[in-house]
C-alpha cells in the first residue's frame, strides 16, 4: 500500500486530488493509498449533502477569512487549521464503508496511544477521547472502491470552531462547537508539533496497513488539475 506525505496546499487542490484517487482506483490505475497532508490556508469543509445556511456561520467565516470547500464525501463540517491539524486520506478497495471506518479507526487510535491517550471509536465516524471528538471521518464509495478522509487535531485553535453551527439542537441547548471537540495538545497540557503528530500517524497507520513510501503519478497530477475548477465553483460550494 502506497504512503504519500505532503505539505500544505489549497483546499480545491486537495479535494480534487482525493476525488481523483477514488476515481482512478476504481479503474485500477493507482494502488491503494494512504496520504497525509494539510489545508493551506486554514479551511472549512462541508459534507456534500449539507446546507451552507444550516451549518456555516458565514459572518465568522468572513471575519476569519477562511475559504469554504464542499467535499464530495458526506459527513459534517470540519475545520482544518493549517497550524494545528493533519488531514489524512485512505483510498482502498471495497464496498463496506462502515468496515473501512472501523479499520481506519484502529490506526488512528494507535496513533493517539503514541501520546498515551485512549481513543474510542464513536460510530458512525468519530473518534473521541474523554468524551470529546478529536478525529472525524467522511467517506464515499464508487463501484468497488472507497475513499475516506478526515482530521487529526493536534493543536487546532478552538476559537476557529466559531465558523461551525449545527441545526441538530436548539440554540439554547447547543453550546459552542469548540466545547464538543478537543486536541492532543489540550489533552496533554502542552503543545506538540506537526512533526510529532505526523510521526504518530505514520506509526499508527503502519500498525494496520502495510505501507511503502511512494509518490503521486503523472495521471493523478493531470486528472486532479482538471477537477480543481469544481471546488472553486460557487454552484458546487453553495449547492445546498
């Protein structure tokens, strides 16, 4: 299984590349892959089926000047702090999304154990520590292939969570999003670096998957460039 480690890129490039990996894997044009990367700048992503007006505090989004990207996967909103979160993607063969979540959760829980933190899988697609969310996942299936991607919050700025709102509960009962999530640094009581978080992720995923270092192929680079426009198109972003 291929391991790709990258730095920060704009959200439209990152989403286009993840969608590209899923599409090419269905045609057996690339190997199964684990990719670690970052959004740059800090970005809010929104699940494919969510309405912007219900889930995004647009006033706060403008105040922070964060881009908004609609994902091709389901799931809820996710704040990707360029200085406090590593995003990961897994492209694998299969047609059972829940099984994929469970398998990937093992790798992430093992990564958290690197810091002596006990993570628990909270179905459908979260990992929690001490009752608070520290990892979120979202996935998509196409034919015989699955793409799952998600967060690994090691030092996310909790104030940035103000850009997220939720229609699931009444305003008076809601509480701020920042009170429902945590980070590795908050739990440890001191800041950890991106390199420390990345090292833990690599170890965690290697405990579950047989990984070998690799690079993006030319076809991935070319195909993903052709998809970038989708993720900058307001008709897609404000689809709902």
